[in-house]
C-alpha cells in the first residue's frame, strides 16, 4: 500500500515538473480570479448590511420590495425599510416590513402556517426545519436585547414608579430613536423625576426626554 502511494505521488510530482509552465500559469490565473472576486464582493457590499433569510417551508418565495425575489441565505441590503412577502403553495402568505440597520441584527425568519383544512400536522423533517428557524429567531432576539441594553444601559433600571411621577422609555426598537419619558402633571415632581434620573448616574444630556401629562401652570392660568 505504501509503495502504491509512493509511486502515485511520484508520478504527480514528475507530471508537475514536466508541465511546470502550465502549472505556474494556471496558479496565477486562479490567484487573479480569487482576488478579483474578493475585490468585487468587497466593493458590492460597501454601505450594505447583511440580512439572513430563513423560512419554512424551504421552497417559500420571498419577495422584497426594491430587492426582488431573494432565496434563503445571507443577502446584503442598504439600510432602510423594506416591505416583503413570504408565500408558498398550500400555506398562508405573510406580509411585513423589514427594517435594515447596522445597529441591530436584520433578518427574515418566518414560519408559514398550512392553510388546508385537516392538514395542519407536520412531518418529522418539517418539525426539525421549524425548530431550526425558531432557534435562529430566539438567538436574534437575545442578540437584539443585548445590543439594545448596551446602547441604552438605563433601560435595565426602568421603569421607575413613584406616587407622584413615573419614568420609562420609548423606542421604535429599530435604531430610529430612544426617549426617556416622564409622566407627571406637576412642575415640582417633574424636577424631582429629573433629579431621580441624575441620581442613577445618568447624564441628562445623553438622552432625549419627553414629558407626558405635563401641564404648564402659566398656560393653565391663561385659560
């Protein structure tokens, strides 16, 4: 067996030596092609965000407005909002909006529901596919929460409820905005709420603050 392997590799070595020029040219062409493809990939992805798509069933059609029909896998899209539809024969279609941002993971994980009456059970293979997508969705949710809390650490301390005011936050969850909210009608307790926030070690200038139910006594007096 060792002799066979020896003669096999010896023959390959002899062939390479006899065709050295062809081997060199071929190697150079391969390097050029790989470099060109890498450069094209790098340039084409500039300013875009990776978006992973996983659906059940696997043959579902994913139509994304502005991007056309996309297959399962990872695609690169510019930041923005995209309306999309996931459809497949024998399943109920789903329409939704995808927000692509570099601040949070962007993905389309959808499990379609069968629309035939009496045929809503899944095979073992289908169950495995569904569990795979649900696992991806759960992981994406955990990653989103982790990123959100890292970007806005104060959310771990909220909400704060006091008999005279409450402090919370508003966010679209898509990187479009984050606001602290203070609910109180009294100017006095509005000031107390701000001091409470500062007492948490938070710089008020780091956040936009929205006052809810606040009544200006000067405006009220004129009415």
